[in-house]
C-alpha cells in the first residue's frame, strides 16, 4: 500500500505528524485562582455603614493577592445564597484551578459551601482576615462585626473537616505581609503542581542496574503526577547527532571555552560534548519535551566520545527544562516542582560525606547543573567527566561548588504506602571548591548531622537527592498535600 505524503505515523517512525504526540507539546497555561470574598447580608440592615467598610477591607485583600502575580478571578461580594450560586457558576466557567475564600465578616457556612459545592475537586485556601492587627480598645459592636470573619472561619473549617473537604488555613490582617507571603507560597505550589499535568518527560535508556530505590511505575507516575512518560530510543538521538555539523559544534565549543576556564580537557573534548549537546536540544524540540531523563553510560558515550552531562546542563540553562539521569523520575519530578516554584535550576546530587565540624552534608552532583549554582562564572571550571565508562577522551563536566545561602533538599520516592517526599530546610556554606571534577554543595542542617542522616535513612530515602537555592519547604509541603504524598520534614 502506497503511503501518502504527510500521513500520520507514530513518533517512533518519524514523519511530519505523529499520532501519539500532541502537536506543539503541552499548552502553556498559568494558574487561575478564584478569589471568593464573603460577607453576611443580615448585618447590612443592622449596621448600614458596615458593608462599605467591609468591601473596603476586601478590596485591600484583593490588591495584595493580585500582587502575587497569580491570575485572579474575583467574585465580588458574596453575601447571599443567590450570590453564592452565581459565584460558583462564574468560577467554574472561568476555569479556576484553586479557591481562596476570605470571610470579611461572619458568614453562615451554607453560603460558603454553596460556592464550594460548584467546584468540588478544587483545593481551597481559607483566609481568616481582620481589619487590624490588634483589637480596637475604643471599638463598638460594629467594630466587632467588621472583624467577625474569624467566627465564620471557625464554623466553616469545622464543617469542612466533618465533610472531609481538604483545605489550608491562613490567619492575618488586611495588610499583614506574613499572611500574603504564605498565600503566595501556597499559590506558587499549586502552580507548580499544575505545571506537571500533561508534561512530557522523555526517557532515554533505563534505570541503572540495581537501583531499586528509584525504580518507579509509569502507571502510578501518571496517576499521581499526571505526567506523560515517552520512551525514546537511543537511535533517535544518534540519528539527530549524525546530522549536527562540525561547524555548529565548533562554534558552540568556542563560546563555552571563552566563557569558562578549563582543566583536564582538550578542545576536542569540548567539541564532542557540544555536538552531543546540540543533538539533545534538537531531540527535546522534536518531541516537545518538558523534561528529560537519560542513561548514557556504555552505548551513547562510546558512540559520541562524550557523556551527556554537559548537554543536559546546557538544556537546563538554555531551555528551562529539568534534566537528570539514571532513571530517577522521582528526582526529576522534584526538580520540575522546584523549577516551577523558584525559577532556578536545582542540582541533582547524591549523598556524599558528612562534615561534623560544619554540621553539614557534602552533596556530590551527578554532572548536571547550571553555572548560576556557583557565585559567578569565574567560579566554574570546565573539567573532565570523573566517571569513565569506556569512551574515548576525557568527556566534559562542570566543577563548581554551590553558592552560599538558604537552600532546600527534597526528593520524591516510592515507599510501601505509595509516593512520599523528603523535605529539608538547609543552608549552603561558603566553603572552598573541592578538586572533584564535579558539582557539589556543602549543606548545613539544623539537626545534628549524624542524627539527621540516621533519621532520613530510617525513613528510607533514595541515594539521590535534589538541592535547590532558596527556602521552598512551605511550597513543597503544600505541593505534596495537593498530590496526596506523605511527607517527611526534617531540618
């Protein structure tokens, strides 16, 4: 049978259109939060000036929440059952992803629940707000009603617990920076979880033999995180690699050599690594990948005379993708969440040694990280690939130490009860770069470091961990809650 031009085929066969890949990849969409501002109609007739005061308070809340950068759909005052029905229908039609309920006064729970019933599967943030940080010593009963939202929140949260409806709670005043930081953290976490849904994760190779700790089920990964796992044959990468011109690879090599100092590598090593890097980027574009996990040992390295480490690092720096290796999809999901929360690329590492004097863990990278992990480009060196798996040449890798500051260590892994997440607040230290030919970080923890390691090993962690710059613990805990993951939090 003659095949017509443009006939749809599987991505495995190539061609202009693939029936098993979404054209253009996952559509990009921002989190949309429905802001439900509530009051109680009974109070307006009792105290005619109160409604205007409360609407003024709620407009301040709306302004602060909009400042978080999230797309907000605001219902306006919901103070009757009819208004609640209309609000629920409007938010459903607008495609809200999460709800923020703010009680401007006490409001009977049947009104709030009417909004929630229209959106039964959405996560809920309840903001218990009052007009001032402190009780007005000169206030009257109207002043008390203006701050009576706390009563409505107590009633609503008690009812939600009875109904087994999940929620998160924030308490503060209309200008309370702490409250808006917390709401912002929760919204960033929800946006990070949304970014996972329908993301394309390319997999080249398999889990490294014997690493049962990171073996995961594709079916359960889809069910928990919503990601699409695309198994890509090494031949797809090699076909693209063969069509990368020497001139392109040489141009990229010279740019990298001008940017960084080098040791233990030749210009030819850099050239081979850049030819593979170009092929990896074209592969990611061809299959519309949002993330990539590879195992290049043995076959690919011997063919291209380089490891995929530098290609992976450049993919993260140039495209915003998350990339890791050895089949660690749980770690890759963690990297994707961190990237969505903090915008910077984290470091995939392994538990190295402990340092009792600094109460720190030395986390040793796996060759994949962006130069902005270091204090500056001048603190990054191009060096050899420290593990050699039979390829010709020295390979190419970054040697750097992660810059000092607040950091978060995390990892998603599988346990006997399902997926779970380790979360640790840490601080990376300003210590000298070690001559490891590798990326690394000194991460100080609060718990005595030996006890810290005893406790995480007792929990049952992976031999990999992900460390990112910045304090993301609150966001990751909320993301885990949305994903229904058990968490183990230890600082």
